C-alpha cells in the first residue's frame, strides 16, 4: 500500500549524493528522461504504455494524465533557455521552480478534465459517459488531505466533485468511502494511484531534473556513474486520434540540443550521454519531402558533435531490424502504408547500420514482446531479425544492445513463444560486439508473495544461461518508464543483491565493464574519442572518461 499524501511536496524529493571515487564505477546503459512534450503522449499512453494496465480505461486515464501534466511541463524552448543559463553560470542546478505539489496537480487535473472532456462534450456521448465514470472512480478511494478552495463550483451535475471534494478527502484512510457501481473493468486503486499520483507527475518535469533524479535514485555511497538516456522517435507509427489533438511535440533536433546541454551541466562524478532516436519511417518521409535535416543527418550531428554515445532503434512500433522487404504493403498499418514500404524500410535501416559500423557507433534496440501498439508490431522486435542482420559479414561487428534481453522480466516462463531470452542468450556468444541489458526488471524489488516467487524463478533461469551469455549482460533501469513502479528507489541495490549469486565474479562487469566495452568507452577511435573531442570543444574536463576505461571484451565461446 502506498503512503497517504499529506501537505505539499517539493521536487526533488530525493537527495543528491556525492560520488564516491573508491567505489567501482557504474553505467546505466538503458534509460530515458523525456517529458510530456517529447512524445505524442496521448497516443503513446493509449496505444503503448497503458494498454495492459488499465484496459477499457485507456482513453479516460490518458486524458486525465495529460490534463494533469501538460500545463506544468516545460517546453523544449523553456528547457534550452534554462540549460544555457546554467551553462553560462557553471551551475548544475537551475533557477526554475522545481515544486510539483501532487495534490495541487491532481486538483488542477480534475478541473481541466471536467472542463475539456466532460462539460464540453454533448450529453449522452459514450466518451463523455466513460470520462465521467472514470472521474467517479477516482473519488471512490480519495487519499488527499482537505484542500478547501482549490476546487471550483460547476454545474449541478458535477457539483459532487467540485464542491464536495474537500469533504470527501477528509474521509481518506477510513472505511467510509462513497461507493460507485461501475460498468467498467477497474484496476486496483494502488495501480491508479501509482500511475496518476506517482508516475504521471514525472512527465511534467524539466528533463535535466529527471536526469538528476535518475542519477541519484540508488541512495548514498554512490559510485562514479555514467548514464545513457535514449531519445525515442515513434510518433510516425502511432495514428492520430480523431477525438484528441496532442500538444505540440519537441522536435527530434531540439531534443538532441537539449541532451547536449544536459551533458555539459553535469556535476563532478556524473556523465550523461544519450542515444539519439532513429525512425526509418521518418527518414523515408524526410527523403520524399526533400528535408535537408533528415533523420540520418540528425543522427550524424548528435553522434559527431553533440555528445551522444549511440542510436536508439525501436522495432516494436512495427518494423523488423531487417527483412521488411519480405512483407507485403498490407502488412503495415493503413496510416503508414505506402508502395514498397518494406523495401524502403530496409534501405533506410541499412544506411543507418552502415554508418554505425563504419564509425563504430553503438545501437540500443528494444528486444522484447512489449511496448508496441499490437501483437503484430511487437513480433517485429524478435531477435531473429537481428541475427539475420548480424549474419551479413559487413554487419557482424555492429555494436548492438538487445534491450530487455528478449523479455527477461517474463523469463519465469522460458518456453513461452513471446519470451525470447533463450534466443538472445544463444546469440550473445556468437558476435563480437553483441550485448543485452537487464532493464525494467522491477520484480527484483519483490520480497514476498507471488512477486517474490516470480523473481526467484527468473533468477534461477538466468543462472542456467551459458557463461558466455551471462558475461554479456548489462545493467539498466529503463527510467523513467520504470518510475511507474513504487519501488524504483530500491532498484539498483535490489538488482545487485539479486544478480550477485547469479553472476558471481562478473557482477562488476554487469554494472560497468560490459557497458563500457559495448559503448566503446576504451576506444579513442570510437565513442571515447568522440566524447573527448566533445568535452574539449566545450571546455569541459574529460577525466571522468578514465573511470570507464575498460579494454576487456568478453570472449566468445
């Protein structure tokens, strides 16, 4: 049970811990620090993120979250301005107001949700009724202190929510909750409270504050640390909803500029360098429209001049790593369909892979049956397509991280056709620069009950993997997506405790050495050389890179 919120909370609610140079350095090889403006957020929530969590509540829940966070979230222009001021002053802390009172945000969200998605909708409209039903459920189990004066009067039909909210809130923590019979399939309140009060507000923050929260999520005695957040470019694959217009998104080029500045304002003992997103569909459209700043040009600039360590490719949106030409045009969603799309996708991806191989640039990909709009799309993230690519002699040495190791969070069911960890493990011993990360494995924080049993089963199966596969695993958080779990703050320590008996002497390599080898942090001709040049061009000391100099490369067997 999550604690009851009381009073006003300020952000950061975490402490900033100094790095301890005597502890082994650590690398989070897979994370994210985007906010609500960096994704087509409503489409992402309804078609990807919440689909398995809230069932028929997709639209109301997503609308409510967007109502909560959009007005508070800094735009790209605001963040760039703030980071430039920080850079000029030499500070790693901005002058923006970091406060995010969760009660205030919730109340503002209620009012905006009523105004935009209930009162403005015609009576009897199904969407309006569903939104009203969702709002009723939010008040079934209120856990808010009295907030007199925050809720404004409205029409009589909605007076229950706006006039009586303070009275209802005083019942928090008691058994005298108003009950509502619902026709919807409802999740537990704790699931709702985690999404709406704990996780959703993260999407309203400055990105550099999200990076700081990520860097310090593990608690005291922090090691020197290197964090690699990935920019996600998926909007072209998610169809627009005719009933909702998403707020303007921060462009990919602007997100790259923001990440560059975040890299330059880090305090001693911390390095933050991102992966730039690459969407082959965006690249195809750029070429068709004659855009000079196309998706591949943005990749080149990010890697060569803006301090990025690699590229993020996201197949579960609906494309294969290679072999799209085998698919007919009708195998793609209607809103993206075009003549010979599969051929064009392979051509675009091959251009990216050629650039990455020629310049020793790492690629992070999502490799699990998850986080896609439907089963057909998620199947295209299967590792068999990456095996097919790596078997092409030119691409055998590609630096590649199969993110989530084929769905390691479901590896208690190793024979399930949608759990690909065994195939990933088989591949890890065959290619010189292939690795896999263990990220978003929130189950490692479980201490009792069914979750503990699932955790134990997963770890038992991981321990049976070939040594050459275990020697290629890397630590990742998948923050801020992992922030939807209440136990995120204990994740690093729980992971160390869980993986220690499984990996033994390889534990430090899991937390640092393998990622340093994958990223090329020991190669002056590759990533290390580009980062040193980036630091020099921006008058920033590059000595932190020496902490991650790790020439070891796990042997193939």
